[in-house]
C-alpha cells in the first residue's frame, strides 16, 4: 500500500474519536477531556450527528453498536433496531394495493429505536450525567450550526414537496419558506426544546434520570406528540398515495433496546465481530470465509485480479444475504452452514475468470426454497412507477440522497465503540409537530409475501444494512465502519482486506480507491437489481478498469473521491491509539491525543 495520505493519521494514548462530521468528532473528544469514557463520548457524538446530519439520521431512527468493555474484556452488540408494529401485516399492505413497502411515509415506519439505544448505553456504561452528554446537541440545535452543502441541497430538492405535502417538514427545514444556503447558520428550535426537556428528566440517581428520559420518550411527552399527530395523519409517500400509520402507542411503550452476543469469524489471525443476521453484518464474514482460501496477498491491491476476485466473492455472499438473512428471533437462519469451511469452499469454486451475471445463492439443505424464492424475486418487475421523495442510499451518489452516519471511539482505558446510526432522515417522513424530527422508514426492507426470513410480520426486526465492525488480533483491537447502505460491508471488506494483506496506516487504507457491486437486489425501495454492474473510483487506474470490462464487468467509473465514508480507530497491544477518517465529502474527521 502507498505511504501517501491525504491527512495525518491521528495518534496518541489518551483517546480518539472519529465520525462522519468534524463537529460531532470534536464534541465526542470534549467528553473524554472532561473525564468521560468512550460510551459518554459516543452518545454525545451521536446526538450531535442527529443535529448536523439530519438527512442521514435522527432521534427516531435506528442504531446498532458494537461495544468492547475494557474492564471485563467483553464485546457485545447493542441492538437499537426497532421492530415492525403489531398492525404491520402483509395483508394490511396488500389491501392498500402495494407490492412493496414504500420507501417513505408512515407505512414504512417501525418502532423508533435510536434514542432508547443511546440512553441504554449511557446508563449502563457511561459515567457523565444526562445533561452533560446532551448539552452540546441542545446548543447546536438551539443556536445553530453551519449547514452542510449536502444538507442544504437535499432540502432545496425537496422544498416544493415539503410545502405541498409535508407542511410540518417545511416549517422546520425551510424556515421562512426557503431552503438554507450552504454553510448558513441553521437552527432547529423544536428539536432543541425536545432534547432539553429530555435532559431535564427527574431522577434520584444518574441511572434513574436516564430511565426517566427513556420513559418520557416511549410513554411521556414524546409519545404523546407522536400519537397526537398520527391520530389523523395521512401522509403522501413514494408510492404516490397517502397512507395512515400502523405504528401504535403500545408498540412504542413495549419496546426496549437490548444487548446480544456478536457473531465472529477468524481470518488470517484476526477475529472479526459483527451483528447477527438482522443486520447485513454476516455478509462481510461470509465474504471473508469465501476469500480465506485465496492468496490475495500475492495480488496488486489496485489490480484487476484483486478487484475481480473480491467483487465475485461479494456477489456470492450478498446472494446468500438476500436468500437467508432475517431476524433470528423470528426465523431459523442457517448461519452455522453459511460460515462453514465446506460450504464456502464450494462457493469459492464458483469464482471464475469472467464476471458472473447470475444470482447464485447457495443451496442450504432444508432452506433451498429460500434460494429459489430469491432468484425468482430478483427477476420480478415491481412496477413501482415514478420514484419521488425516498430513502437515502449511496447507490447513485447524488446530492438528493444521503445515506447514514458512523462513529468510532476509544478511550484511555481501552473501552471501544463502533456505531452506525441511521433512519429518521428528513426525507423519510414529515416532522412530528413540536418535536423537530421525523419518524423512520426502515420497514421498506421487508417483503410483502409470506414465508421469508424478511417477510413483514409484527414484532420482527427488518434486515437492515447497518453494520459496525470490531476486529482483534494479538492484543490489538480496532473499530471501524461506514455509511453506505448495501455498500457498507463491501467498502469495509475492501479496507479490511488491504489492511490485513498489505498493511500500512489506517489513513492510507482510507485514501485507497474503492469499488462496489450493484449486482444483487437492493435493500431499499424500489429494490433494484443491476446484474454485473459495479462502480469504481478512477484512481484505481485505467488499465485495471479496462481489464475489468474485458472480464465482463459492467463498470461505471465514479467521480473522483466519491465512494465510501469509512472511519476507523485502533488500539495497539502496547496501548497506543490511532484513528483515521475518509477525505471523501470533506466532512469526516478523526481527532485525538
């Protein structure tokens, strides 16, 4: 790997924070400076991300995190992914004439999970008070922040739609009737007031106060505002029709964020930790299992052999994602087979000299009907008509669509957090009047047919794309991740493979050219399938690009520095810390000392 980097790798021993916005990174670091730990810093950073990147995440969105606890040595997943409401049945949506769950609007809403998840992390593992951790987000929402050009452009592109169909969103995002100019000071006083009221929740102890804020969210004034609005709201969504919500007060009041074990895989001495199959995280582990028997280290990391081999492995792993993944609490997921040596040796054998244009899920005994269902589904025309305001993904890398956010934190004691918050985007739903934020649209990842692990069903978690990572080897540990929808585990895989096989600084890996496949069925409405298509940055070199085309890949060359928003932080075995952030979009930053 090249030693050239676009910015210095952050190094120190006290603490590091890296995230997709420099203000959020600085806020997280300020929590470490005042004596807080990685969990305090992560929550403060995340709440500020909800303010400064509202087109990418919000309080009513969702969040998976991987936590490493220095004192006990445990590594856990915190699941703050809300579930489908009790009224969310296939029949209800089919009766409305839908073949897909819309990519926006009230029918796309699951139980909001992010806020409860952050509060659970803060209560159980943080040390600072609720007010200390929430105050920076309150200040930026109340007093303003320089709005990112991408936020301003997103709002401008939707301003007419907001004025016509979502007036509560127009009131917040276009104050005075106009979208904010890039870098103008932007305020969200309703969100500031919501945060301030939650931060002032009463309690005899720190834990009791945090639990009181959680209660205020799920059954108090926040719930009151949500369900007062939903009582008679009919919202225009991407389907071109207006629909009422299925989310009910009991859905919100009954749900809690939870902890669970990670899913792990050993690769060249590294143990990689991901979420279970309610997220797409295992797809990276499957790709590693396929690639484990190939000598990637003998290849040029920017050459056609490397790119072709990794792309073909990802196609196979993602086909299995589409066939077999879903909420393990509601479906049997054959993960023991999907990560087994024998199964992946067979999958590895499918990688040929030419690009495959077929959807090729593996055939797991007892589950082969799911492979057949995916192949049939991937060839179906859903006839969704024109697509208007909809979900953020990185699939087309346009100004109007965003994606997600990510943060990584390590403190001086060795506590570590990787989290990928998303959902509750300003594009997803109208703002709840008086609260300053919208609901999410995560239900679009369900299918409106029975018998699948991803079939819409009450109480089931959608199979999300959100996928933080934790990896460890010989006393060294690192946390990393990226926004990017279906691309998250592709970009992370490429970065991780280069680190393992070619070494170099974290930042050098961030700066290296990236690529991804669009071959498999997309997770977001309208669920596009683009056989053989891939996107790659031009810095990979014209020779590699032409060689990939000669192998049958349908290559789109992206704009320079436009793919991926990776961040990462590492603690070496001797306690030295390092952190890095992608230069792409010029807003992610790592800080530390």
